[in-house]
C-alpha cells in the first residue's frame, strides 16, 4: 500500500492522487481532467475582458474584429514559391476559429504538423489581441480541443524585464488559480501544452551569452533563458508554441526556432474597418458619421488597416465629433495621425500649459531611453519618481498602470498605451531638444540612425517616426503645441544619413579567418540575418521618406541613391503607395529595380454569389472593365511630367496581364522613361503583346530594351514589330539568351528594315550557330553604323 504521508517525498507513482506533496489540501483530491476543466474556467474569467489603451475594459468577444491572416515569409516561404522564386498570391483568410484551427495543421503535402507557429506583422497590427483571442477561444472549447490540455500566455517583454529568477514551473503557476496545483503533472505531457509567446521580437540576438537555453522546467533562472529554451524546443520538447513578432525580427528569430510555420497578420479588410468603427462607437449614428468621414479621406482610410491606427482615429473623432471639429484631411501618414492623437488628448484634458509641456518632454525622454536600452517597455514607480512623472497628468493620459504578482509582493509597473506609441514619443524627443546634447545617455539623432544591425529591427519604427516628424507642418505643430523650437540640425543630420546609405557596408574582412567550426556556423547564421535585414532595408527607407511628405527632402535624399532596389518583397497596396510617392519625387536619372517581388494582389475570401436577379442586371450593364493591377498607381505616376524615373528593371517577377496592360499604357506616354529591363520574368503571350504595343508606340521614349526571358520563340515576333516601328529604340540587349536560328533569322530581317533605328545590339554570353553568325555579318554589312557586341 502506498504511503499517505503528505510530507513524504518517497512516493513517485504518477497516477497517485493523494501522495503528491506539491498539491496542498485544496487540490489533493482532484484528477488531472478536473484541473483542466477548472483551468479553462479560470482563463475564461481572467481573459473575458481586455483593457484598451485608454484603460477602458471591454469584452474581448465584442471588441475583437477579425483580421486578415495569410501565409507569411518565414520558414515556409519556399513552399509558396513558384518556379522563379516568385511568391504566389495566397488567399488571406479572416481570423475566425476555422483559420485559427488551421495554424497548427501544416501544409497538405506534409504528414507532420508544425509545433511552432509564428504570427508576424508590423507594429499595432493586432498580434497581441489575436493571441489573446486564441487563448480565450481555446478556453471556450473552440480551438485545439483534442490537442491541447493547458495553454499559457507568456508576455516576453514582461518576462525579460522581471527582476530575479523564475522557473518555467513558477511562470505556469502564476497563471493557475492556486499555486498549490500539481505543476509537475501539468508539464509531464508537453505534447498537450500550448505556450503563447507574445512579442518575441524583444528577445536579444543569439550572440548574447545570457541566452543559453534552459532545459529544466524546474530550474530557477532568467526569463531570457526560459524563453530561449521554449523557442528552441530544448525545454519541454514537443510542446506547441504560438509566437508573435514584428516582421523585421523574423530573420533574427529563425536561428532560435525549430521548423516554424509562419502566418502574416495583414490587419483589417475594408469590410472589417467598418465593423471596428461600429464596435468602437456605442452610438450607431456617430459610428456612421465617423466612418463616412474617414472613408472620404482615401489615404487615412487606407492607414486604418492597422488596428492601433484605427483606434487612434476613432478616439480622436469621438472627442471632436460633438464639437464639430474634423480630423485633419492632411493626415496622410501614420506619424501625422499619432501627432494629432497627442494634441487632441492634451486639448480634451484641458492640459496644455508650460508645466504639462515640460512633463511631456520628460516623458518623451523616458520613452527614448527605454527604446535605446534594448527596448525597455516596463517602468517602475522609482523610474517615474526620478523624473518627477509619478502622478503627473501625462502619466495619467499616456501610461497604463500594471500590477505584476511576485513571490513576496506585487510589483507595480507602468508602460505606454502601446509599444508603437513609445517609439513615436522616442522619435519626438529628438525634436523637443532645444540644443545638441551629446553628453546625455540617449545621445543625439546620429546614435539612432547609426545603430548597428542588432538594434535596427527594434529601432526601425522609431526611425520612421523621426522622418515623419521632419515634415514642415509637423515641425510647425510641434512648435505650437509643445512650446519649443525644433533645431535645424535634426533635419540636416537625417538627410546626411540617408545620403550616406549609397554605399552599404559589408562584413569586416577576415571576420571568420580564425574561427572554429561552431563559430563559422554562428557567423553564417548572423550573415543570413543581416542579409534578411538588408533586403528589408530598401523598403523601410522608402517608408521613412514617405512619412516626411516633403518632396524636396525626398528628392535630395534619392539623389545619392541612383537606383532604388526592392528584393524579395511581397508588395502590398500600402507598399506600392509608398513606392509610388517616392518615384513621384525622384530626381533625374532615377532607376527602379524590382527583384523577385510579388506584383499580384493577395486574394481575400471569396464573396458570396450574387442572386440570379442581380447577375441578370449585371449582364445588361456596360462592358466589363479590365482588372486594375497593383502597379497602376505607379504606372500613372510615370506618365506625369514631374516624374523623372528613367530606368525600370523587372527581374524574376511574375507579370500578370493586368500589370502588362497598365505598364504598356505607361510606356506609350511616359516622358522620362529611357530604359526597360525584363529579366527572367514570367509573363504570358498576351502580356508580351501588350508590352510590345507600348514600346512600338510613336510617343514611347524607351531607348534601351534589355530582355532575358526563358523562351524567345514567342517574343521574337513582337520584338520584330518594335524594331520596325519604334522611332527611338537604339539599344537592344539580349545577353544571356538562347538564340537558335529560327529566332536569329527574323531578328536579322527586322534589323535590316529601313525604319529600324537600332545602334547597338548586345549578345554577350550567347552561343550562335555558323549560319546565325553569317546572318549577323550580313546585317553589319548593310548597316555599318550598327554596333554588334558578341561573345560566347
């Protein structure tokens, strides 16, 4: 018979319900199934409501608005690629229980299911809310019911900043209704556990010596080691992980994660934007007025795909609607919306005097020091006391108070209403400085801009906000509302930094020269992460320039970057809005190169079929218009006199017919475009015909055409027309192409045509038959001014 002494540690029988000294009197008689039921009930109570940024509590089911979720660009990206490495457009699904249940199912081609799922997206896109909704729906029995017995929410930022040491078992017990629960039995079956790690982008890089993964769930250690152990599957191998992170940090996390499946949160659809407005405003009439107002401002409406921006817009409108004040119709950027939010909150609180302005500058400095201090987001009462912010008006408006239960006492911390808001205030701090302060711990603007790759992902949004605040109107508003003069050097320093990006820095020479095998592997991982950051850097820089809404600034900045390169980017409509603006402002001679970029819009869930009556009515309507491509705004910009884009290179891209149609129309009249490159891109026979129509148009100004396509058999017939009809085409580059005799013969005939204006034909790295060489020599004889550059 097994002993019944509760203080004895000799009993090791797993099925015994009474001989577990860790249980205590309240839980000793409960079975594991009873614990599961009680835990789910506890989670439902704890997470039934969520606090909004203004500390108002709302029911999660009433406030949560569905988000678009699509396969992301993480480890599963290769499975989504076409033959040329082009990401295929995946249908973005709305985040209902069906979509959440699919996260851990993996791909149909694979028999195994992923243990780690990464939810990635930009700041404020709703990652934390989605993670909390998943936890709540699991507790309600809607998700992973047959797979997960216990699910735990782990906020990475809090765990990293929490003082002292804690074991994973301690962290689990913190979330249980009673710390006397049998934590060893709960953790005994890792394959029945789900850990939701929210904000994994806050973890330092792998190079940190303190990040050695913990392998024992009972070991008291730092939060960093516990999180590293979970991410690497060395701690409780077999447990499921749901990880949220910003896009910029996904590359840095790859070295920690074990075969992750990625999904990308893309924010609200247009339909869900409207739903959010009606959920936010309790008065349906006000909701309709607010929604119609924002819908009329196309740029602002587009920005509302980000839930936090949507919340800011709704908050400001709620305050101003009754007073008859409208949201500024010049709010074209995220920065301008955030700045408007601050000024509106201060006005509504009736606090905008010199004392509050001073408090706000101090709050900005606190935000800045936290961002530069490895993204510190939790601040103690002592931190606020030192800066004389405790109990201040700005603390009440912009900081949320949070109580974290500890072993001996409850710790009170403060954090900004949103992480992105802290980053905005950090950027604002640079403009609130009255003079250069190189001796301060935070340093000047150069410290932010010249930060190394380790911090670049953390500082990307702060940098973007800094650019946005350099807008002329923004500088004037800061001066008016915050009682200070923005120093001129900030804008000059920022422009100089952009102009210095024309020569990217490579890795130090000999960095791996004397490294051991493990060091080499680590260096390779770091190089891959740096490469990932470099790929994102071009687009991020364009976003920074877009935020300024200052055409002269953008033109000066791009003058030192003669070629804009975007590589392996699945372009969204907002990305193309940003690109379009920068191209609109570009200087003479600007080149744009898109390499392996997605130019196909991601599809949303199919709409319901129309009724028979509606379809019959539709059939009687006017002729169906051709589809609009993602590139249409860019193509329309290219046709304007103020656009100076001279070179467009499309490399390894899939070019749908809609893109080719819009590009063809642009080629016909674009005043500045002088060179077009189609390099290893995929397009249909119809697409080729459309592009050649544009190139052969009398007003087309393209002088240089570079083509590298897999099969020129179909191209040559259209190319012949271009050579015979284009009045300005002087250079044709077919280097690297396969040119059999059936292609060379009609090509030579076109070159002999009296209306052919070609001056240079480049055939570098091309193999030609003897007959083809003779045909080219005959062309040279008949047209001595034509230069033919040929080499095998």
